C-alpha cells in the first residue's frame, strides 16, 4: 500500500511540474507574440510631421514624403497671421504616430476676417475715424479740397473702398474731405475819387461787403461824399465777402 501511494504522489508531482512548464511556455509564447506584433505594428507606423504654417501644396508634399495621405480639409478659420489657404491646425498633432497612408485632417486659413466698409460720406471727419476703427478698419490718406457741393469744412465727400465693399480687417480707407467752398480772391479796386454811392455799388457788384463809412474833411476836395481812403487798399488780394471800409469827404472840418 505504501508503495502504491508513493507511486501516485510521484505521478501527481510529475504532472504538476509538466503543467507549470507548459503554462510558462504558453506565457512566454504569448509574450513573444506581443513583442513581435509590436515591432510589426510599429514598423507600419510613421511620425506625423508638423505642417502648420505651410501652404496646402507644401503640406501635401511633406506628408507624402512621410508615407501619409493627402491632407483632408476639415474646415476654414480666419487667421490674421497666415495667408489664405495655409494650414492653421492639423489632426493628429505633430509628433503623433499613425499608420502609413493615414489621411491627416487640416484646417486652412481664410485670411483676415472680412468686414464691410460703412458709408461715411456726409459725416464729419472726427466722427468717421472712430466709426471705421470700431469695425477693424484703418483710416488711410486724408485728402482735403474746396467744393461748393459740401460747403461745411471737415465733411467727408467720398472714400475708397466705397460703401458696402467687403474687405479684410485692417484695410485702410482713404478719405476725401471738404475744405468748404472754394476761396475766390479779387484784386481790390481803387475807390478813391468816386462818389460814395458809386463806391458802395461797386463793392456790392464785386461780392464784397460794405463796412464802416467815416467822414473826413479834406481841403483838396470841394464836394462831400467823395472817397478819400479805403481799407483794404487798392491792389490788395481779398476774398469774396470781405468787408470794405471807406473814408469820404465832408464839407466842413470837424
């Protein structure tokens, strides 16, 4: 009986050892399988290059060299620092590892955000400047001219780009501004020796205004109401609407 029990124990021990060895062998095979598969899979992966800031064509060439597919445009975004059509974002991110041939999704730039030029014709320059700036537009050149159509100085006559034009933010809007009516100048006529009524009529005809009329005795003039002096003086350049003061003769010394 004792020999029979010893034989059974030896048989069980041998079987247990075989099971342990078998389990270890299976685990080793599984481990080897995963290691091999990791190398196989890793060998079919590539690192995603950085294509942000590249044109779509350049990005395609870079990806193709890295054994990746042509980038797929997933959307567009406004971007003030990148020209229209350049890559502003990519998925997966640079440095990621993906399978060869995978398509990389990208967002491309739409350029600077667009804006609409408002109509500022007829507005004062000091009002139009902040209005344009609030819309992301800049004031460009300001040219000033005289015009009868816009007699108030400082009023905007025209601008480029015109109203309702669609432009990028930061676009410069050039303004044409009124200096008021054209300045018309005359040569002051010589009024001396004229009768006062004649002088006043000439002043009116020339688009001038009558000012002060002073009387002064002159021993050389025997008639009253003869122009002795004037201001502005004869020959001076004067503007339309200028005031003319005259001195006329009196018959008796004051």
